[in-house]
C-alpha cells in the first residue's frame, strides 16, 4: 500500500529497498520501512513509501531486521575485565536489548544501575550474579563460600528491580566455586 505524499511529513526516516525481515509472517522480502521518532510508522513493498520530507537511507543489498536481542553480554565496562560499553554491544550493532550475564552482584548493583543501565540507549536487562561481587574481583567469584553470597541483598534487588533484573546467575564450574560445592546453587534457589 502506497503512502501518500501528504502523509510523508510524519516520517523522520525512510529506509528504502532493503530485504525486510518480518518475523510474524516468516518472510524476507524487498521493502521499505518508515520511522516516526523511534517507532516504525509504516512498512510496505519496495518503492511504495514516499520519502518526501524525510531522511532517506538506501538499504539496497542490506538486510533490515527488527531490533535484535543479545542474551549473553558482559557490559560492566571499566569494572570487570570482560566488560564492554552497553551501547557498543547494543544499538551500535543493531541490538536493541542486551542481557548482562552476571557481571554484577549485590555489592555493586547501585553502581551498575546508575553507570550502565541508566545512561544506555540500549535496553539493558540483567542476570544478577549470586556472588556479592559478581565478576568485579575476577572470575573466581564464589571460592570464598558463604561469605561471597548475600541472599537478603540479592532478594531485595530482585524484588525492587523486576523491570531490569530478570533472574540470578550462578556459574558452577570448579574454577569459580573452589570448595563451595552446590551451596551457591542452593542459595540461588532460596
């Protein structure tokens, strides 16, 4: 369906001629996509959206997808050895949502929330590490046994931040656990 020129002034950006992925229909077809603000305003077959008055991006030969989700990232940049900036892993790569896979534990949650989650243009979700330290002190976060776990603080963060914290991360390899055995897993279940 063609959008009339009189309607085009509502578009800020029109992406023309890309191969548009439609996950609902399971198709990849040549098409155009128009955006108004940060929302998709119209999608149509190639050549059907009038770009008059809008910024135009020629996507010929490119794949145009809905925002992607990266389910395993480490984005506590500057605080962990594995961390990269959230937007570098996210929106700069076509990823609209990243899930941090346990970089942060309860001791560092306020800093993570204010320095990573709040300023990111990318939507950030998190698996809160059962270790109080997360990966801030390295990758042996549970070798100290019970002293490395604060169940009450973890529970409070889960309860107070359901829009961001979606679960608990427990790494169960010998190098991480030391002699802690299944205690961290039991604490996470608690």
